[in-house]
């Protein structure tokens, strides 16, 4: 399918040209005989009535539409799809019977020139191309004539030429023809005056050892892969009416499946929907009922977190204890009582062998899970430790504190301090992105700060009109989910800072309430609330799916979805209980559950003397 990634994505200053296409996909032209405009001997039409110059005169007498869709578009996409599937004879037969060819002769010539490294020919064809909608008439195109290449509206011909010459330059470097590569850089690339930074990066490659060229240039080499990747990038600038985006049928089918998932409120499975029928998950398979109530805490429970493998559960709260549970039979494995104050946060190491606990006693502790032994104690001086997050490699972690001078610190697992950020804010929560590139932090003074985790430099800072209480990053490292005291949870794009989606319905204005992602493929946003309910939204469409009664006294403070069992999540509340929610309940157990979907405004808030971790006391307002 077509690579939808930005053509400007880069690493070390080099434009990425990899599209992940299969080695054979771009060679279908020669194999199938229908993609380069040379398979048919019939004279070509001139593209009237909205066609693109690929229809032959002896077209069968069919309607111009197929169930409301353009017949030519559908047929050409099917021809491409058959070729992608390896059904070359069928693709040829469909092209012959329908009278439609996949691509014009000009496109075929352009494709062949690139794949065979005929750079002068590719440049000649490009130089004679025109933008879609211009008055040029290509009806007289014949093999070897280049006037038939049509560019998409807004296409930058200069950039396309730069990419062609860049490929030529890199191939010469790989062949160690440095003199010719230098000539291309000086006399062909530089005069284009395009992307000066890229030019500097390319010039630095002249001194690069041959074995390091591909890695430093983020380039796949002279073999077919890199030329196919180049063709894929150029494809985006060619009008789709003459050059269909790669694997278009597969792209459309992916969109159909994703659309069905987005419309399915209770989609909680990793199984891919079938194309044979419309997809709809049953509400009965959603975790709506309390399977167990764990009541071993003696005060409000503020934090609950499943291990990454889903086999253990950690809970903590106002009583200062941290309980480690077996998530299969829910027996207590360890009771950690090392802290002298309330425990507001826990964080599992990536391999689940260690656990960080953060307390109002101004300390963070690192525990060994197998033995329950405290390995190290980290002192944050004068203020409570509020949060911790692990680096993806599990060799280090970051703790956050309300201390203005010692607000966020990077540690080795040995306890050695690696860095202290001087952000000038009191950290409420933080999260390292799964790709290890950034660390996102929220503060008690309504600020969101994003740092480069590798260089430790601050990338940007955003002020909010309301308090921020929790942050979590999606598995793909693209988005951050932020809970606010304004009765709203926001999903923000980390790169652009745009608010992608808002989730509303829960009540949050006074206390620290944590939201998270969960379910199969992180399909849901789930949060506690000050009105004693758990709210679940569909992540993609923002619709409220369920509101479940999750506390007998006041707030539901935190929720954690089992990473390996989408049919289970846990909640922590002010009633001193941890509830395990499941789509399976034993007949001998009874539990309250919501009779159906609940929407905003249907229930009023309950009052309760509960805590806030913002000011270091057990009770307080934001």
C-alpha cells in the first residue's frame, strides 16, 4: 500500500526513502504487462469524459459507474490488486476485457527509467511533465514519448528532480566513484538550490566509509529496494489518475476495517475484522462486572497498576502500604511497608522484576519483586515524590517531585544520579515515551513540559487554564493522554501539540484522578471520577461507552487495564477497596454493574473527605 509517512521524515539530516514495499511490487510492470502502457496494441483514447489516457477505443459497453463508483477507478484498482496478489494472468485478462490499462505509457517509461537507473531518461520525462488540470493534450503519446506524465496539483518538480539526483549521488558513493559523485553534487544537486541542510548532509557522506553509508544516509542501497522507495516517494507527486498509489486496494481494505472498528463501541479484541460481514462486538464480552473486591488496604487506595505481563498487580494508598498481588488468583505475594507516609504512585520496570514506589515521606524506593526486598531508597529532600517512569531499556528511570529545585531526576537502577532537570515547576506526573525519545511531564502549576530524553533539552512548554493530574503516552509514542481538573481528558499529538480528541463526562475538580488507556490495541480511554464512577470512552470516536459504579464512598482514584487480558481491569477507590472488573463472573459471586451505557449528566457527584497529592497533605483542594 502507499506509504503515508511524510516524505520529510529524516534522521541525521537525511530524507527517509524507505516505504516498506515488497521487493517484487514495483516490477509488476514488466511481469504483468499491463502497467507500462505497452501491453495493448489498440489505439488509445485521449482521456475525455474524465479518463486519464488509459482507455482503449474498443471498450465494452458498460455503465460508467459500478454501484455509484467510477467504473474506471474500480477496474484499475482491481487490476493493480490482482497483480499485487500475484494473479498476473488474471490482471492481464481484466485489463484486456475491460479496455482499461493500469498506467499510461509515460508512467511506465518513468517507472522503468527509475528502476533501471536511467537517470537522464527519468529527468527527460520529468522535465516534459505537466500539472494536472493544465491545457496540454497528451492524446498523441507513444512509446518513448514523455509528454504523458501528469503531476498532482501542488507537486514540486524541483524537489522531484532533487530526489532523482540524490539517488544517483548515493549510488555513485556506494560504487566508490567519488569523483563522479562530487561532480553530481557540485553541478547537478547544488544548482537546484533545494534543501540546503540536506545538501550539507550529503556532502558529509563523501568522507563516510562505504560500510557506514547506508546507516548514516538512512538509505537502503543500490539494490531494487532503494529505487522502489524512491519511486514510492515520487509516486506521491504524480497524479493518482495516471499512477495509482502503491497497493491501493489493500489501503482501502485497511480503511474499511478501521472504520468498522471505530464504529464498534465495544471492540475489545486484537482479532482483525472479517471482510465477509459487518463487524460488531457484543456488550456481553466487555468487562462490566466486578469479579472480586480486594479489601486488604486499611485506608483510601490511590494507585493501582498491572505489571507489563499482566501476571501481577500493585496497589498503594493512604495507609502507606504497597500490596503485590498475583493477578491469576489474587493472593497477596508481598506487603511492602517501608514508607513512613502515604504512597501515591507505583511503576513497574519493563521486565516486571522491579517496582518503584513514590511516597509523601519524600522518598522513592526500588523493590525487587521476587524477594520483596528494598534495593535502594532515593531521597527527594523537602517535598513528596509524586511519580516515576522507566526508560524502555529498564536500566534507568526518572522520578518526579514537588520540590522546585529537585523536581525531576534521572537515576540508574544502582541509585546513581544521572541528571536533574531544572524545570522550575513542581512535577505531578511524568512519562517517558515508549521509543525512549522524549519525556513528558505535567506540573502543579498547570504546565505541560516536553523534554528530549536523549539530549535532556526542553522542546516546548504549554500552559493550561486548569490543573493537570495525570499523563500517559500511547504505545506508538505519538500521543499523550492528559487528565485535567476541568472534567475533561485530552488526547494531544506530541509532535504538533494539537488536541486530537476530548473525553468528557467524568467529574474531576478537587482531587487527583488518573486516566489511562486500555483494552485490545489501546482501544479505550478509562478514568476514575469524583462521583464514584468509572468512565470508559472509545478512544477513536470519543464516545462514552460505559459508566460503572466503582466506589461506595467517594472517588475512584485510578484504573489499570490488564495489558494481556483485555477482558479485565482494576480500579482503586476511597472505600479502601480494589475492584477487579471482568467479562467473566462466577455464578457464586454477585456484584453491582451498570445496566447499560451511561451518559454525562445522568448521575450527581458524591462528596467525600479525600486527599490531594498536590500540596503534600492528606486532605486538600487543588
